[in-house]
């Protein structure tokens, strides 16, 4: 990708200035998604990125700068012309590694196969925060799909495998994740996703 299509000021590799890391991660991601004209339904794509970060903050993970930065960047490799090498060039290795771990790869085939491959990669990473990031992404997607029956059904069909693959990674490792799983449970068949 030509990095000139993504607005950025400098490499962000020092965790000392957490506000700068988050500002740069968000700006980088917003620019990358805008450069390819990607939207989230009828909204600019940053609505989804902000939603994922907001989910993490809501459930008490507001101080984890690596996780929050990765929340903004989690779809750039999957959905834009940005490569993981681009992310590595501008962000801390822990941020780039988390983004790489949660990225679905088109080469893995259709959606069901891509999801299985991503879940396996997350499991191999042994990083519970990769599972938490996918969980926050899924919560944001489910909350946003309340008015979209097709998307809601897809997420509900995928949910048993999603939970089976990732829940055990967070249990006992990330206390905040317990409430996140409970919330996602509430968004399934008996929850608000089916109230419309």
C-alpha cells in the first residue's frame, strides 16, 4: 500500500504517551478504511472501530493501551490495502502482533473457514487479549445488527463455535471478560437481538 494514502505523523512505538498512541492508531485506521471507501452499513467505518473501543472501555479495559490501539486497527489488514508490515512500521510490536493474530485472512477461504483459521491462530497465540479483542468486536457487531435480521442470524449461527473456541482463553485470565461473555449471551436468541 502507498502509505501516503494513510495520514500519520510518525512511528508510535513508545508506550509512555498513551493518548498519542490511541490518537495515531485511530487516525491511521480511519484513513485506511476511508482510502478504500469502506463503510459500516450506512455509517463511516470509524463508527464500528469506535464501538469496539467503547465496548472495551465499558467493560473496564480502558487502561490497556495496546488492546485499545489494536481495537482501532483490528480490521485494517483484513479490509484495506494496509499490510501487517505497514502496521509494524508505525506501531509497537505488541500492537501489530495483536492485530495480526485477530486478522481474518482471505486466503483461508470463505467466511466459515476464515473464522475457524482465525480462532485457531488466536488459540495458538495463547494471548487471552486476542480473544478479548475478538469478543469486543463480536459484541459491537451484534449490538449494531439489532435491525438487520440477516446479520443477526449469521452471528447467532456462528456463536456456539465462537464461544467454544475463545471463551476458555479468557476464563481466569481476564476478569473483565466474564461480564463481556454474559453481555454477548444476552444478545443471542433470548436477548435484544431478537426483540425486533
